[in-house]
C-alpha cells in the first residue's frame, strides 16, 4: 500500500509547497524548466523540505529520460547501466539521493559524463554540500539550498492530505501535527495518515493525534519560542558565560532530537565566541558532537551537556573573528595589488623563515596596497596574551 506522502508527491513545480525563493514565476528552477535547459544541481536542506518532490516534478515537467539512484544502496553496476542508457538515449537526468555518501569509484565514473553533459545530475542531500560533497562534483553543479518549511506550509500539506483521505480534521489537531512536524512535511503527512487509519469515523481530533504521538511540543507553537530563537538564545547564553541558561536552552533543543542544528551552532560558537581564549575548545566540540552522534538519543545529551558547560565557563575572545572580517572588508573595498614577488611560487628572493633565529626574518608578505595594515588585536585573556607576547618576542619588538 503506497503511503500518503508518496501519493501526494507533486507532478509539477507549481504544486510544490514552500521554496518560493527557487520556484514560482521568474524564479531560477522554474525558469530552467520553462526554458528547457536544465543544469546539474544539488538540492540540499533538512528532511521533508521537498528535495525529492522538486526532482520528481522537474523530470515530469521536462518529460525527459531519467533515473533515480541512491548513493548508498545503488551499486556501481547500477551506475554503469545508467551510463549505458544515457549513451543510447543521447542524454539523461540522473537523480541521486544521499549524494554526500557517494564513494570515489562512483564519483570517478560519473564525472566525465557530467562534464560532457551526457548526464545532468540532480543530487539530493541533507548535508551541507560545501563540507560534504567532493570538490570535483561540487565544481560542476549549481547548489540550491531548500529552506525549512513554515508552519503555514505544513498546514497546507495537511489540508491536501486530509482531502485525499476524504476525511476531516479539527483545527487544534491540525495545529498539533504542524507543530510536531517542525518543518518536515513528510513527517506531518505520515502522522496524519497513521492517525487517520487508527480511528473509525474519519474525523481526526487532537486526542487522536496525541494517541499516536504524545511528544511534548515545546517549539514553534504560536505562544512559544521558535527553533532559531532557541539556537540564538543558546549562543548568547554561552557567549555571556551563563552556564545555567546555556543548559536550559540546550535541554529545550535536545527535546527536538535534532543533533545537526545543535552541532552546527556549537561549532560556530567555539570559533566565533571562545576562539583564541581557549583554542582547545574547537576539537573538544567536534569530539563531543561525534560522541553524541555515535551513541544517539537519549545518551547524546551527556557529551553535549558537558561541552556546553565547558564552553559557557571558558574565557571568551572574538579577536580572530573580528580580524578576518576586517581583512574581508579590505578585499572588497581596497585596491590591494598582487602577491609580492618575494613570496610567489618560484621566487628567487624568498627568505625561508626556518633558516633564521626564532624562525623569523624581516620581509614583506602583504600586497602593496595593504603594507602596514593591522587586522588582529589580542583580547586580554591568558592564552591569547601569552601567544601575542611570544609573537612580539619572535619579531624582536619586546625582550
């Protein structure tokens, strides 16, 4: 028996829920389809945001030869067959789910055909392609991020689902499903379907929904704090060294069981807010995230709770973050010139720092337009102060 989410899968782009930055009059994916000139792309975003639905709608509207494969479960032989079919047809759209898991053999097999245009790739992934996709693939595709669906989008999906089921649903039951879904349309439709077939009168009440899924909905309710507000509160509490508030917001986020969002935010905090005041925190955060992902819930809360405590209690510094921002501003606004001749690849005048006392020698590294420019200013914390003093000693500025 086919599930409701698959039955409702859109046949055309105009039926897609949400993603109005990509789909609609004058938007990029709609234009590509209307102009019948598809390019290789990767669609990335959280589960249930419509990646597969968009890919399906694209190939249906173009009425073109296509195949759907999974990077994990489809074998190399499956990929070989697709390539041979593409050669016979002259071209093919190949949709690959979980493309971030595609191994090197499959990548090497596909690359020349993506390059030649024989295969137009549509990759689907929940992972950030800037970190998870092989650069060779990434350089040959356009990257399109799918946004998390709004509560109104989810309610729209529920309305379509209940109409297809030929049933009724109370407003508060619909609101609860949309809240529990947390931006995942597939989850909402699966919960709607399970609830519908668990009753006999085709009329869903809030109690019917709670009988299927009783998870407490703390987030995204109209009187509560949204998901991104909680992430923001977590970062600001850690930045402000309030360990108790930090644990409060972590606890609320853990109830969503969304390790990815927590991991991304903690990784940012480690380098933006703690930085050189405690440079060991970055690797520690990565280790805690890895441990949380390995053990899963409910134990994932243990390493995450420990690292959040350490982050909140750590000294803070955003000096490196501010320094880089200043450098970027200059790149965007200043005529800075070329790399100095003495540090170009085949320079004859380069002085190898390790051949000199304290591994330092006077020479220019900055482009002509930025000579003498200073970006980094140390914050007053133990590690950073000592690091900067060593830097000044190395240059002979202080003894």
